[in-house]
C-alpha cells in the first residue's frame, strides 16, 4: 500500500462512516458504469454533507448527477424543508441513477431531472442557496454564469474536479477540450470580483465560492 493509500485509509477510519447504502451505490457505480471514479466517494461525500449542514440551504442545485452519490450525500445534510434539484444531461444515465435515488432514505428531498441545467434550471424560477457544479467540464464557464444568475447573494457555488488530476499544471499533458474547459473556468473565477473563492486540494480539486452580497 502506498503512502497516499495509507493516508486515504487512515482518513476513512477517522471520519463519519459512509453507510451501507452509499457503499453499495459506490461499488455498483464502479462495477456497472464507465469512469466510476467520477462519483464523489466517501471523503468528499461526507464533506458535502457537512457543508450543507454548515450552510443550511433551503434549495440546492446540482449540475451533473452521474450515479446520484453526491446528490444523496447533500440531501442527507438538508433540514426538513430543504430540497435538492439535480440535473443530468445524459439520458442514458437515468436507468441506473433513478432507482438508486428513489430507493434512498432521502428520496423525498431530491428532484432528479434529465436535461441541460444551463437552460432548464433558470426555468424552475427558484433562487438557490447552494450550487454544486460537477457536469461537463467543457461547459463549466457557462454553467458557472448560469449559477451566478440563480444563486442568492451570500450563497455558495461549489465546483468539482478543478485541479483535473494535476493536469492544470502539467504542460506536457495533451490540452484536450475538457482540460481546456477546466483551465478556462479556473482563470474565469480567479478574475471574477463577484465571488470570494478558495480551492481545496481534495481528491481532484474542489473550488468553493461565495457570491458577494
């Protein structure tokens, strides 16, 4: 076991447990879906739940549902009147994801919507307290701009994968469209005076932004 794997194992043993349902979902994600590592996983899932408990949002918007792992984690942190709206643009994902969301203990707090959040989320007419961006990296900038429109002043926007496995600083790596999308997003946010921002080097990078009031 490498030193990093040892640290991961140590962390997992010293934080809140993942829970059987999420453990089974994560396992099924990695067995049945391509790119299963895209799911948030134990550590990030517990962080998302903790952030929800800290921010105490009434409405959360998630862009990019994938297998539903992160949606369930965030919904676990919601108060009784809270709700999460999660958008997945890939309709082929629905057959796997919907049963897992609907079978969870927090199913009543989640609306799972197949569609493009950039166009469809504003049509909900909801002001969100928290947004989690974890969809197509090529569209992170327009997704962020949409999120800025629907997030309340003082609200939070989170973006996953913003270090992109270290490729943002690996100039020998091929700058494919997804890598370019992440780089453009990071530069865009860094120069945006409308938000306070910090990047956590957790897993693949998690950027936390607060929309200024």
